[in-house]
């Protein structure tokens, strides 16, 4: 099961991602929970209590990491002629290595994740000093797209704190999740991002994957404002402004679900109840990826630089 928290910057995506990761970890101790910070601004580790600077840790988007991970995923896939041809939309094929998220010793967990109990944390990474002005963050995200496309997540959870705004539509990310939860705070700007997300989701025919969680409601008026602008079809609940979450952000307290208001805990339970109704079909996700791959590789600059990569699609491959 793959869940992405998306929305306007500052809406509380990181906090809600961390809360839901913690909720899943506590409720399903027998299942692995893979948390991925895919935002340019790295906040998820802090909320979850991981201290990156004190750990021997490597970002997924480090150039050596990207090369190593792609070589591992390629394995014996002869449809990829060279690692440089492993693009952000390249799908798995017969011969590819598949990352089994139920395996605590899988290659990604072992080499590129921090671990506490059943939570595994990876961080895509941010701009490095040596590459200022040389790269786009979408290039960083491509390795996360590769891991997603080559992962099997039955009987496990993958929770992503996604890049802010609508950037998930710049590649294949929007097509690789089972639910995209848009976090909205009671502000017009936040709802404008949701409207953009929903319009793009309809264009991509994934509107059924969209759900909404309200956040930072300080009063009944804030709740009413959210309820007025979000259809019941999409809304999973409204999270209040939480002093505890603010204290976690400031480093005063550690994240503790027992310190949440009952209504806020119930919102997490509502998300869990909703995703448990979803029937995950990895091969349907794969077909969506094929569609995105065809669009991406048909662009002139891709054709000129790498040739025709349509043949990377292996119709005989199945999860």
C-alpha cells in the first residue's frame, strides 16, 4: 500500500506523514512501514525522531547512490542498454531486481534507510553545495520514481512526504501511489493548490486516488470553512491545530500519539480505515506507468539523446 501526502508548502504534510507513519507502526507492528521524505525541504526525519547528522546516512539522490541503486535495479534486464538509459519512467522488466518491502534486509533498507522498530526511513535529499545552479529537483526525485516502480509493497506500507505543490505531475510520481492525500489548511491559497491537484488528476484519470485531510483548524469556523470547500467525497477528516505537534517541530517534545486530541487520533484512524478498503493491484499501477513512460520517451529531446526507449516496456513482465 502506497500513500503520498501532498499539498501546499507549509500545510503540514510532514507532520501528518510522520503521525500516520507512527500510527501504522504502532497498529501493525508485524508490517514494515517505509517512510520517504521526498520534499526539497527535509522535515520528516525530525518529526520521526531521526537525527541525520549523527547517523552514517546517504541521500537517495547522491550521485553515487543513484548510480548504485540503478545498477542494482537493472540487474539482468537487457532492455536497458546502459545505466544512463534508466530514466525516471523506466518500468521493471524480466531480469530486473524488485525491492520487496516486506523484507527487512532488502537492498534499499540495508543501504539507504535508517531503521527503528518496523519503521524504515529514506530521504531523497536536497541541493548540495557543489551543484547549486546545475540541477533541478526533479532530477533528484527520479531515483525515488525508480525505487517506486521496482518495489513490491504487499503486506507493507510506503508513506511519502511529497514535494510541495503540484510537482508530482512532472514525472511518474502521481501514477505510482494508491492514494494521494492532499493536506489543506484553512486558507484560500491551500484550496487553490487542491483545485489544481484535482484538475490535473482528472486530466490524468486518477481522480479516484485523491483524498483530502484538513489541517491546522483552530476554531469551529476553520472547520466549517474546510467543510464548505471540500466535498464529502474527498474529505477524510479535519485535524486541529496541535500544540503537541508544534512542540515536536520545535524540538521540545517527541512525537506521541497519546498526546493528540481524540478527534485528531480519529482522523488517523479514518485514513487507515479508508486505505484498508483499497484493493491494491500492482499490475494496474504498472499499466499507468507504461502510459507515462510512452509520453516521456516520445519527447524529441529524449529521442535525440537516448534513442527510442519504448522497448523498455516488457509486456511479459508481471508482479
